[in-house]
C-alpha cells in the first residue's frame, strides 16, 4: 500500500512539473537571426540588483510615463554585467520602456520624471533571438541559441545584451534578446 501512495505522489509531482513546463513554453523553439535592429527611443532608470528582480523597476517606469500619454507595451532591460562574474546585489541594468513616439534627441522630454533618463539606442547589428513563451524561461532558451548562432556564423559579441518584452495580451508575452555583434 505504501508504495502505491509514494507512486501516486511521484506521478502527481511529475504531472505538475510537466504542466508548468508546457504552460511556460518549455517546448517552444527560439527563432534566431543576425540582423540590423533599431533605433529605439527609450525611457529608463538605472537599476542595481539581481536581474530576475527587475519587474518593480519596470512598473515604476511604466507608471511614470503614463502622464506623457505613453503606454509601456514594450519594456526592455539592458544587462550591463555578467551575473556569473559579479555578486547579484551589485549587478547593474538599464530598465524601462520603448516609446512609441519619436522625441527630439536635442531636448529633454517635457514632464518626464527627473529620476528617469531617456535616449535613442541607434540601429546596429545584433544576434536576435525571439521566444514566444514566459520571460522566466526566455533566458534559459534564448542565450544558448544565440551563443550557438554567433559561433556558427563567426561573429563576436560586442556589448551588453538587451531583452525586449512585448506584451501582446495578458497571457502572451514575446521575449526578444538582442546581443550586439561584429564580424
């Protein structure tokens, strides 16, 4: 009898894990390419701390741009350090929103919260990975695919990675990772 109870709980645990993996997009593929992408008009804050804890900073930026008649449908993060080389609480990132409106780069955006910065990220060559699943699985799926693609195409990494989170609906988010590259 005891072995049936143990077997039932193991089967239940496996089923729950499999369901979560499928729900998050674990079996979805990553589309990878090398292409010119940009420019992006962005508003952001400098964030310090673990990269998996950026959602609060994204929420602050999204709330701050609402009075400017901007909606944060595409948020982003530029991860400035390698988390394998630095303590989690010292990691720096630029976290914010990609603006729909194009702003003059010579002037400050009127009404912008002084805590926020804004700039244009120019068009450039990137290794681009697109994943249509949960952002929590995005890095685990995209980064190895980007590394393989960069190696196969004989490119070199040339700067910090940028992730763009495109909110399509309440249940659907596409994560695009952009790794700057050069020949």
